[in-house]
């Protein structure tokens, strides 16, 4: 999913899962509202293997960040939805790495906004989402 722009995304809610469609090369992506069970605190490789075991892959930064932000924008002011939030602290690890070393993580969504991190270690707040493309 290289060179895609955020203005090409359409958010769709279906069966308690958020989806978006890339309007350039219509690509549908499904990612659950929370990290996979028992994926917190594992290494990058262990999290990637866990996602693959359920027939999915780790999300990319664009997919994870887009779904988190667009879901919040689509929710009401009275009861905003913050996926991968700060209560409890939750991030999803992404498959991209900073300088080919540290994997990106998206989450910790607090009232001030969503965070992007690149921790080099396993952390109990960092799990992995299961991403499926159609």
C-alpha cells in the first residue's frame, strides 16, 4: 500500500469491524477494534506469527492510523470512539520499521490525539491487530 493518500479513503462500519476502501485500486481492509488476544507484550516476530496463525497480517501504518482517526471522526461528540486508546493503554504494532530497525506502533489514543511510537522492545501496552485484505 505505497503512495496512497488519506483523502482516498471511505470508512464503512460492518459487523463491529471497521473497513475502508482505497478508491484508487479498490482494496477492502478489515481490522478488529482491539489487539489480538494474548498478543500484548510479545516481540515483533511473535506478533507477526500470531497474526499469520489466524489467517491475517500485521497492519501497515496507513491502515492502522487511518482506521483509528476516521473511526473517531465518524463517532459522535457525546460518546467519541477511540480505538487503540489509553484506557487501557493499547497500541497495534505495524509492519513498517523506522530506519529498518524499530517497528512502528499506532495507538494510545487519548483526548489529545493518537500516538505513533517505535519501541524497540516488547511492551504490555503493545499488541497486534489482525488485518485482512480483500
